[in-house]
C-alpha cells in the first residue's frame, strides 16, 4: 500500500508540473512569438499576490525533499526479489535518492536565482544542468531494470528510462536553442508522460484489477517495494510485457491530446498571434476608388 501511495504522489507531482509548464509555455509564446525564449521557471502569474509568484517552486522543492526522504528510508527495506538481495536494493534506492537530491539542489538554486541576486545564473545553464540530471535519472532507471527479477517492474523501469532520456534531450536542445518553442513543449509533454506512467506503474504492480492475467502479487513480500508482482509462465510474461507496451503507447497518445487541447484553450484565452501576420490598410472604399482613378488618368495621359 505504501508503494502505491508513493507512486500516486509522484504521478500527481509530475503531471501537475508538466501541465503547468505546458500552459505557461504556450501562454508566453502566444503573447509574444517574436520575443519568446524558454524559461526554466515560469512565475505564478494567475494571481496578483506577489507572495504566490514563487509558489510552484516552493511546492516543487517540498515534493522533491519528500521523495528524497522516501527513497532514503526505503533503502534499508529487504527485498528478496532483487538479485543480490538487500545490498543491491540499498544501492539502487540510494542512487535514486542521490539524483532526487541533485534535483532538489537545482530547484533551490533556481529559486535563489529568480528571487535574489545571490546566484545570477543564466537560463541555458539551468537547462544544461537539468539535462544532465535527467540523464542520470535515465541511468538509474536502466540500472534498476537490469537487476530486477520481476519482469513487470523491469519493463516499467525501462519505459520510464526512455521518458527520462526524452526529457534530457529536450533540456539539452533548450540549452542550445532557447527560442525553440517545440522543445519546451516537448519537455512539458515528457513530464506529463512520466507522471502518467508512474501512475500506471503503481496500478500494474500493486492493484489486483490492473495486474495482467497470468501474473500475481507475491504474498511473502511484506513491504511491497520494488516489484512485488511475478509472472509464472513465459507466455504470461510476454503477454504482460506486450500489454505494458500497448498501454505506454496509449499514454503517449493521451499526452499528445493534452498538448493539443492545452494549446487550443490557451490560444482561445490569450488570442492567436502568428508570425508574419499583417493587417489591411485602414482605407475606406472612397479613398481606394480615388487612388484608382488617379492611376488611370495618369496612364491615359
């Protein structure tokens, strides 16, 4: 139960962060397409209260600290499903806790850079650091998948690693090309996809109704950490892996729909400002006819 609650917490945090990033990115782009530039943090501009300006950063820092504490505490939990038993589980969770702590430091640094003059770092440097941290997260998920004997947990970790690699690529592109709107949208979409997949991981591993047919939870795993679901037959295992691949594609399609709806709703609210648009000359019909008559007279002469 604790594992499922943490997956729900992680999913809601990532999904909220991704949606907020998508809305703010689209809003800034539509307001001024020519002067648009990617930002690692978008102030909370939906309220006139200045105290709420850095509210998203405060919430992100708190969530990262909670996730860091959780990974640090569960590193001492025994898990007979992992090769090497407790030492391997301890090192993989401590690796994950270290990456979360680095994200926590990056968020605190971003808050200091935005709210004070103590750390005036440019935005491209923050994106470069974020790219490196997402790549570390990719390596953590890949390493966790390689030591899992639970095929469902290994598959979930490997798919999560792919999303982390996508987020790392988007941050690297933004560090080099901060005016590339599609890259910042891709970063927000990657966060949303990661949040949805964390939810799916929790459901597929800990909720009986969502566990694929032929697989079951192991009753001897008391804490339920790191993959308490096992498939007995190879046919059931391959079927479960194929189902997870299909569900991942469905989540990706759902994220595409979220991006399209977000863009449409924000464009309707803010108003579309396309590059290269023009307005008709403010002349009435009489002036236009007068100009045409003078042109004809000059031609005849």
